[in-house]
């Protein structure tokens, strides 16, 4: 889905794909890039007014991406 979004442009479901990719990156230890993909997902939800996916993306971002980023910022 990410490759399709990059090739043809973003769609309503692109944010969900970016958020899942961010979750995967966070699990691999790439916290900054995960945070960037997560925030991109949330911005796309708001841009498309995606009521079906905004709750899922907020949940994924809040519980799997953002905690790692907050810990990294607090350590510095």
C-alpha cells in the first residue's frame, strides 16, 4: 500500500498503511522514522476526514509509536 501511495498518490487508507509501517519501524528500533510515519498518518486522516480509520490510527500511534519517541526525547 505504501508503494502504491508513493507511486499514485495518497488515498484515504494510506494513513493506515503508514501507521502500520511506523509500528513496524518502532518494533525494529527506528523510533524517529516511526514517529514521522505515525504523524504523517494522523495528518492524512485529518486531511481526508477519515472517520473509519482515525480511531485505529490514533490507537496504534498512541500505544506503539509515541511511547518510544517520548522516552527517547526524555533521555536527551
